C-alpha cells in the first residue's frame, strides 16, 4: 500500500512543481492579449495609407501601438521578476532536499556499519537464543525484523529523495530556459519600441509643419460632429414627445372608460407607458424589460464592428498627447476596422431612424428601451426605421474612404435618455 502512495506522488504531485505559478500564467495571458492588440493595430496601420488628410489618424494608431508595446515590456519585466522569485524558491527547496538526503545517507550508513559489525547470521541467532525466556526471544525476533524493515524503508526513501532532487533540478533548468526566452522577447520588444517611437517622432514633425491645415480640418470635423449631435438630439426629443403623447392618450382613455363604468376616480390608473425619470422616454413594459437587460449587460456588449478593430478616438474632450495644439471633443468613440467590415447591433432593439449627415454618411439609431445606440459613417444600410434587430446583427457596411488612405472608421455613440455616455466601458 505504501508503494502505491509513492507512485501516486510521482504521477500527480511532482508534475505540479513544473507548472508555472498562477501569477506567471496571469501575466503571460495579459502579455498575449497586449500582443494581439499590437498585431491588430499593426494590421490597420498597414491597411491605412499615409496621406495628408489621415496623418492624425495614423499618428493615433501609432501612439496606441506604442502604448501597447510599453505594456508588453512592463508585463515581461513582471514575468521575469516572478520567475526569479520562483527560481529562488526552487533553489531553496533543492538545498533543503539535499540536506535531508545527506542526513538519511548518514543514518543509513551508520546503521549498516553497526549491523555489519554486530549482527552476522550467527550473532543474530545468538542474540535470539540468549534470551531469558521464550517471550523475550519473540520480542528480539520482532525487533530484528522491524529493524530490517526500517533499513529497507530508509534505502527506498534515499532513492526517492535522489529522484526528487533530480526532478527539481530539471524543473529549475526548464524555468531558467523560460527566463532566457523572456529576456530575449523583452530585448526584441524594446528594439521594436525604439523603431516605432522614431517613426512617431517623424510623423509628429510632419504634422507640426501642417498645423494650420490640421486645425482647419479639425474645425470642419467638429462642425460635422455638432450637426450629427443635433440630429440625434432632435430624434430623441421627438421620440420622448411621441411616447409621452401615447402615455397621455392611454391615461385619458382609461379615465373615460372608468367614468363610463362608474368606477371611483381615486382608483389608480394602470399606465401602459412610464418614464424612469421626469421628462424621460415613457416605456412600455416590454421596453422597460429591454432597458433593464441592456443595462445588465454593461461591460459585456459586443463591439459594433466585424473583423479586427481598435478605438482610435475616445469619448469626451481630449488633449492630444503628442500635438499640444490639438484638442478634440467626441460624443462617442471612433473605431477603426478593415475595409469591407460591417457595423452590427450591440443588443436587441428597434431601429428608430436612418438619416444622412455630411462627413458621417449614413447613420442608424437603435432604441433599447430608454437607451439608444448610434452607428455613423455607413456607406450602405441594411435596415430601415421600425425594424427589430438582434444582438450582432449586421445593420450596414462601414464607409471606406479610398481618398483618405483606405480608412474605415465607425463613429459609435451611446445615450441614456438625453445623456451621452462613454461607450467604451460597456463593450467587451
């Protein structure tokens, strides 16, 4: 039975020592995710030709790539430090095992020498026969048998301890190789970072020379963004007014029916549409449920584009990191993807409007209870007002500007009632 336990130890327990620690596995996972972001951004950079018009967009992509690269290097440093700690622990363990082995060898050697000197076959027989009585003889026989068993166990434990040390040394060597690979990867990533920062510096210099032209383009883009927001706000106001009118009509109808049936006017009226906030969108029960489900999926909504993608312009007012004279204001986020990509609904809902705004081509508004999502810069639209859509359903083809370096960017907004929200934390 004891040998079964030894076998189980070797099969199940020892392999665990060769595995990476949970900390190292988590860091490795984060590093792979950051490398995937770099690969995706690099793909978009290669697809986006450099033109005067899209230089700022390329710079944003490059800046994002540099930040991801620095993240990878930082994670590599953390991995290397974690592996160093792991190796130090393994070295201490090996030293302890070697100390235990030396003790066992010493004890076994002493017992073997003593047995050789004092307990030949004749000595053992005399030791038994010289007992005072039969009971003592039996005890001496049992002692000799147990002593022999103890020696066998000691020999087995020495063998196991030697094998355990060999196993730990193999694991230490494997971990040392992993560390060397990480050091090599860090060196490679550092060289790539230097190259990217050099390219970024040149592009910043070029943009600084075109400061007036760039600022004029940004002002034009801001005017187009303001026009888009006015259209969205107008649509929201119309829908709120329409929902309130329906709710009011339902209340008046219920009051008339109650009066005709002679019921007390103090009885509560069951309203079909109810707004969460004063002046907000009055929802039906189904819309209220949809709204709650939408809110419950915060952080788990799919990205509103197909294919490789990355956010190139974030929500709110932003001061550009590299260009001090560039300050932008964004009511949503801009997501760059590959030519031919579709925009897709992030959740179940109803299309309430399809419209056109210069600079943003076609736009689609989808209502999810008292939440709305807006998808702008579509060259083709697959849906119409009144259509019900489901999560991840394609709603249109994203416009690719062939005159602007093949840039394919979806402008995406998220609203609750009349309030603009940052979409990024809602997406998975």
